[in-house]
C-alpha cells in the first residue's frame, strides 16, 4: 500500500505543480490585465474611452495592451470620456492626453507609473492626487478644471512643466519647492 501511494504521488505531483503554476500566472497584477491581453478583451466602463483605445490601437497596429505607449482622446466637440475605469490596464502608457472631456475622478491614472506626459485640461477634476507618478511625470496640464488645492502635487519631484490656469487655486506654496519646474 505504501509503495502504491508513493507511486501515485510521484505521478500526481507534476500535475499539481503545473496547476499551481497556471493558477499563479493567470492572476493579474493588482487587478490589472496582463500586458499580453488583446485590446478587444479589455473592459472599459466608458464606451467613449473604449472606442478611443481601440481606434488608437488600430492606428498604430498594436495588438496587445502592453504595446500601447500613447493614448490621445481629446473630445472638444464630440462625446466625452467620463469614467477612466479600465485605463489602469494600459500600464506602459507614457503619454496620455484626455483633454476636453468630462472626467472628475483621476485616481486610476495614478496606477500608470510610466507616464511622462499627462494632459487633463478642460475636465471636471477637483482632486489632482498623482503621488505614484512622482518618479516619471515631467509634463502636466491641468488647465480649466475645478482644482483648489495642490499640495498633492508637491511630490512630483521630476515635474518640469506644470500648467494649472483657470482653476480655483488659493495657495501654491506647496508646489513652489519643485526645483525642476521651468
């Protein structure tokens, strides 16, 4: 009986290990899709954002989410993006232009840690919390929003360009110490 159990375990162990391996590799990073996920399998709450992502992918002949390094969804006159749910799956974005939309909540952008340029002008943003982008972000436009407080931007230590005209700013002392601003 002992030999039979030993034989069964020796044959089953590789299968169990393989199943555990597939279980762990199938899990995404922090709830994100894999960089190998095809664009048509990504989920976006906002149909305008989804259409924009698919159009940009087609324009550049990108097949998988990890290939997208830039996304421009400016909608000055057409349908506007309202929700960013799903954008966190585009982890390799370096340039993101979402100007002229109706975006209020930008917390998911903070998960795009490779962003160097971000344009969120002409939206409905009140809180500009982007602390995770402290290493990568060098260019930021937040013109024409509803931002009153900017202390959350003080950690963006590599920021070279910042534009925040036409907001509700009262005090900019906290960002005055950003030494790379030009």
